[in-house]
């Protein structure tokens, strides 16, 4: 049976994913477990949709990204989920402090059938009001490889894409012509110029949820 045929059948799809989950990537330098990514090539749009349907709409994982006939399947880890929740909490504190209305989209699926692209970000936000696609998408990248996320989000014209890599937040802004992204330096976001990215980075790695919140709130209050 081909990969496409296997993935489109509910029973086989779930069994195959359970098999994938047994193969864990090498632990990070600090001993924590990274996420796992597998990419299938030559998968049609219809087979991608069938696989997604086979696993159900309300599943906690894995995450799917689809671009140019490539289907990336990502299973997360406890460290990946910890970071995702930590950024969600810290950004909620920032939005409240900055009095910015926000619609949290989480990892809601994004699709453009006419362009044959599908994405499931780790965390995403619409600023000021609800939109079809988010203003900011965050990817927790403890490992490398997989579908190019900048190529993927370009199709949705997401204004900013953030990556958490090697203990840092990398910010990329969509170019004015919409044909690609450019890195934003200076530890700032163009959409959120008042956000101290370095403070966000420091607090994201604090293991204690309570201490992370305390340090972040203190930094917001002092402007440091």
C-alpha cells in the first residue's frame, strides 16, 4: 500500500502514527525531549485532507503542515508543549498590560484550497480583531527540517512569523511586496514595538511557571 493510501484510512493512519511515536529523536543538549518531524513527499491535496479527517478534528496532535505535495507530521514533546503554553501565558500578560485586544487562535488549522497549502501553527494571534488568518504565528523549533514555514506562511500573508530556536525568538516580517520574509533585528517586533523580546526570552526558559510570570510582570512594570 502506498503512503497516501495508508494515511487516508482511519485505522491504518492511527496505527501508523502510534508507530511513529515510538521513534524519538535524540534528546537536546540539556536532556529535554524535542519534537519529532516526519515529511512525506508526493502526497496529493485530497490525500492530505483525507488523512486529517481520518484522525478527527479535535485531536490534540499531531500537527500537520502541507506545501507543494509535502506533508509534514509533527508530534510534540513535553518540552515543546511547555514552551508553547509558556509563550501563551506571557503574551497574554503583555497584551493585558499593553491594553491590546487580541483573538487567540492557538493552533487552529489554516487552509487555502486553491493554493493547496495547509498549516497548523504552534500558537497564533490576531491583533485587535478576529481575522481569517493570524497576524503573528509562533513556531517552537527544537529541531530543524520539515516543510519551510516561511514559504508556507507567505501563502497566507501572515505579517509576522516568530521562531523559538536555540533559546531565542527570531522575528520575520512579511516584505511589502508579499513575496517573502525578512528578519527583524534589534530584538523587536514591528507589530508589537513595545514588546521586549529579550525579556520574553528570559522568562520563557524559567522552569517555574510562577517565577516566570513574576519576572515578566516585573519587567513589564519597570520597562526592562
